[in-house]
């Protein structure tokens, strides 16, 4: 019946399914345990007719021409002319994030800011991007004072909320996602293309999965349909409703869950999302995202209509994000892998198990226990499909 099975209809699964179906003429079965496609990129109209992102705000951004071109087959884009811009609420004052030279001139008086700007340019070069943890190591006491300001007012509390750990304790690759910019660039991302699909992410996924060779079954946990049997005696393999399945199986869910947590649970951070609707036009002065970096229990507030650029709205809907440690309790969703050597070691115990199933391929934020943006995920999925089709 099927040549390949894809588990998960997020960006990883949907891209790979489309490529296998189209380029390889394979009959592909996509299994998705949620009631909808799109994974964490899923969006929908709320009861007030406002397009909301169910699992937190998503902005597509990339420098990869091939990824942009490929996804553009399935959607038109609302590209942001001035990029995605974020401000941090620091004791009531709104300052641009990432911290950049505009921010510098807002928090220091004119002469001091001018001097600090010169020093930063001299130390790192105009236009450079410096991770806050690197800036903290600069030996010049005045640069160090800037680093300390950024650390305390932008990173410390936000990171404590998001990860339950200090910036020193988490992987430096995470805080380096939001570097200090030695330029007057207020954009959150520096990518060439930034924006959202005109008809929403879900519609983009629907078009991607709309293909004669693709069958999608939502509301279907793959663990209920498939058995992953590890055995040295030749009986090992992946079984679909009792019969050994020899085709490629691409898995994009949690790897520990696939093997019933036999080595213990992989740690994740999760989020609780609180939506609120207001019968007024504007909630936060036309800012799509305000980060709360020194106060509150939530990390940020997103006002959707400024993110999606939806025009025909009555009222406005916002979302607050409250991070917490994932426990695996029913209903919880693991959003963020916690990158550290100890967790990597545990993850590798599971990949050793996965290797015993040669037709099983791990792909995605969960299955690879990695931190991927949509564009990097798309690229990785296109590459995997290419590899599988090359045999
Ligand atoms: P997912 O989207 O998680 O999809 C995996 C799918 O597999 C899920 O739908 C799940 O239900 C399904 N699944 C799991 N197990 C099973 C099973 N046993 N059977 C059937 N189905 C199963 N990226 C950006 O580029 N820009 C952003 O602005 C951005 N914002 C983000 C904000 C938040 C709050 C979060 C958490 C992530 C954000 N990302 C952003 C990252 C983006 O969400 C990921 O890159 C993307 O979702 C990864 O896709 P995926 O397919 O690997 O995972
Ligand atoms: N961060 C922070 N303050 C901010 C923005 C980001 O401390 O105002 C830190 C925080 O640790 C966060 C990391 O930088 O987890 C990466 O931020 P990014 O916005 O890339 O996270 P995402 O939500 O995309 O995972």
C-alpha cells in the first residue's frame, strides 16, 4: 500500500513527505497524533476571527535562497519591509532587542554613548555581532559595563524564566542566537527574507501535503499503528499493523518516547500559552512582540495582528508565554531540547537503539534533540529526502 511512512506533520515531516511523493513517486503515509497538520507552526482563526499561532509566535526568516524558493511553491508571503522588530520592556521603558547601537544611545547619555560606540567598533568592527557571554569577557572596564547592563537587563531574568537556569548555565549557542549588534539595526533577525505566509502557515502545510501520493492521517499516534522491535534474531524491524514494513520510516517525534523511555526521559522545556482578547484596536502600541526581560513571570507578549499583518480585524488578541519544566504529563508538549553534554549522552543511548532499525530515519527538533528554526529544518528535510531518493 505504502512505500514510505512519515511520523509527524510538522515542517520536518511535511517537507520530506512532499519530496518523496513528488520526486520519488513514492506512496507516502503521514501519521500525525495531533488533530491537525503543521506541528508547532500551526495557526488558526480564533473565535474573534483573528489569526493566531496556537503554539507560540512563528516568523519565517532565512538567507537560504533554495529554502525560500521551495516553500514559496506553497505560499505567498507577507514579507516584513523593515524586518521583525522586538522591544524589551525594562522597568516600563521599551528598548530595541537585540541590544544594538540604537539601544546604546537610549540607555546612556549622548557623550558616553558616543564613546562606548567608538570602543565597540574598535574592539569588534562596525556591523559585527557579539554574543553577550563573549562581551562580558572584554577586558576594557567600560565595555564590560555595557556587557553587564545587557546581561542584567536583557538576558538574566528572561533566561531564568525560559530555562530555569542562568545564561552561564545554558548552552552558549542559545544566548548567541540574540547577539549584541555593533550597528544601528533594530531587526531581531538579520536574514534577507522575514515574514509570514499570506494565508497562514496551516494553509502552506495543507498545500504541501496535497498530493496524489500522500495520505495524511491526523489524530493518529504512530505508536498505536507501528511496532518498533529491536531483536538480534532477525525478527527485529518496524511492523505496520502486524506486518514487517521494509520501506523508509521517517520519525519526527521524541526519540525517548519511541523506545518507551527505557533509559529515562530526555529533559525538555515546555510552555503554557495564555491567550487574551480585547475589544479595542491596539494592546501594545503596534509592537508585535514585547519581551519582559526584568519583570513578570511570562517571557513575552505577542500581539498577533502586528505579526500576521491581518487587516480585517475587530479587536485584538495577544498571547503570553509561561515556560516550565516538561514532565511528560498528559497534555504537555516538549518544545525545547535542553542542550548540554549530559543530555546529549542520554540522547545517544537512544540513537544507538534507533541504529538497529536501518530503515528508521530521525529528523526534526524532537527526534534529533536539536534547536532548529523553520528554514534550517526545511533544508535538513530536503537533504534527507534527497539522500533517501538517491538510495
Ligand atoms: P514539530 O513542529 O514539533 O512537529 C513534530 C510533529 O510530530 C508534531 O506535530 C507531533 O504531534 C508529531 N508527533 C510526535 N510524535 C508522534 C507520534 N508518535 N505519532 C504521530 N505524530 C507524532 N522557528 C522559526 O523559524 N521562527 C520562529 O519564529 C519560531 N518560533 C518558535 C516559537 C516557539 C514557541 C517554538 C517552540 C518554536 C519556534 N520555532 C520557530 C521553531 C519551529 O517551531 C521548529 O523549527 C519547527 O516546529 C520544527 O519542526 P518539526 O517538524 O521538527 O517539529
Ligand atoms: N534571550 C534573552 N532575552 C531576550 C531574548 C532572548 O535572555 O530578550 C535569550 C534566552 O535565553 C532565549 C535565547 O536568548 O532562550 C534565545 O532567544 P530566541 O528568541 O532565539 O529564542 P526562541 O524563542 O526563538 O527559542
